[in-house]
C-alpha cells in the first residue's frame, strides 16, 4: 500500500470523511492532504474537515446534506432543501438550507454553498428526524415541519412554493392532517394553513 492508498484507507475507515486531528494522529502530513485536494481526490468542506471526492449517495441522501451535517453537527436540513428531498416541490435549490439554534455559531464552510437560518428553540427542536447513512447521520425536519416552516417564511421564499408543498403533501396516502396541524400550531402558522387545508380538501 503506497502513501496515497493509506490516506484513502483512513478516510474510508471514517465513512469517507476525516478531520485534521485524526489525520495527524495517523501521521499524515498536511502537505499530502493539500496535494490530494489540488488533484481532486479529496475535497475540503471546512477548515479541518475533508472528504473523499467520489463519495456516493446513500439511502438517496444527497452528499451535500452529509457534508453540511458533518461540518455542523447541530445543523438541521430545512425549508427548500427538505421539501426537495421529500419531493414536495419542483424547485431545485442551488444551496443547502440549514437551520441552527438562534444562539449557535456557524463555522466557515467552503463547500457546499449553504443558506443558514437561525431558529428559536420553539421552532428548532420540533420535527427533527435522523437519517443514518454509511457516511454519518443527517438531521432533517420531517415533511410536516418542513411545510410549516415554509409557511413561516412564505413572504421571503415564496408563497407559491409553500402552497405547492402543501398540495403535494395532502395528495399522499401517508398524509397526516392532525400531525400537520399540530405542527402548524407549534410554528405559529395554524390560522393561515387551516384555511388552505380546508380549501384544498374541499376541491
């Protein structure tokens, strides 16, 4: 096994990711990591965090989601990124939308491009689900919470997308209106969503 193969084996042993501290413990020189980044073998996610460039999707989870959750362990995939993951919108976001607690500090992330939102605790903690992948855990809001958050931000991100996501959700066999409206109460959008839900069901 040559030097580069040994480095890649370290990454594979950590689910495709490795931090500078782990690489130093394995006696890997920073110059070799920088070279592999230049050669496109590795990608730098943020200072001190790297991953294999050819990391495949697992469980249908985009690699960009895994990158963000590795770089920001308390981050939660939200809003347009979550709606896109659940196939609740035709909008294809060019950034990863991530929620953090209101008091959190976000490290500088070099890749992928992100759009951050700071949620107060009452909005941050409810509806978080965890998807386990071979490369780490991805935290994402469930369908109901993602729709309710979209209604909270409808004036900023587009009411048309909020309505599209709600309409698509209500068509699904697994749609749970009670769960949706309970979440709407928590997100303080119950009144506006209730009117739309009634209108869509009546159609």
